[in-house]
């Protein structure tokens, strides 16, 4: 099952994001079968303020356990994390 995950950073947490970005990207690359698409959410000024991910997991519990391992989550970057089941129709890789 696919999920759209939206993570909003805590106010003023850009330095936490920057300090953990390399570890987060390594985690994402190592788990590409689960974290299939991702990138930062941007403010109107172009600053990173969160993350948007497309993940594949067996269920919500498996997704939550996976997301808890992300270095961003472990660093306390996020104010909120929401996930929604999603059906991939257009642009899906073969």
C-alpha cells in the first residue's frame, strides 16, 4: 500500500534540518524500496519547511515504524507528520 506523508518542520528548525540532511538522505537512499519519492516542502521564499514523501508499506503501523527511524524524526525536526493511503495511478514506474 502506498502512502503520502507530509512532515511539517518545527518553527525555526532549519538548522536541525541542515545538520541532519546528509544522514536523512543516506537513510532515504538505503530504503528506496519503501521511501520511493521524496523532497522538501518549501516556503514562499524557497526555504525548506518540511518534507513530502511517497512511501510503500504493508500498513500504517509498518509505515509509522519506518518513519520513526528517519534521522530527521530522531532529531526532533517535525512539528507534525501526517500520512494518508494513496493509489498511484499516473506516472507510476513500471
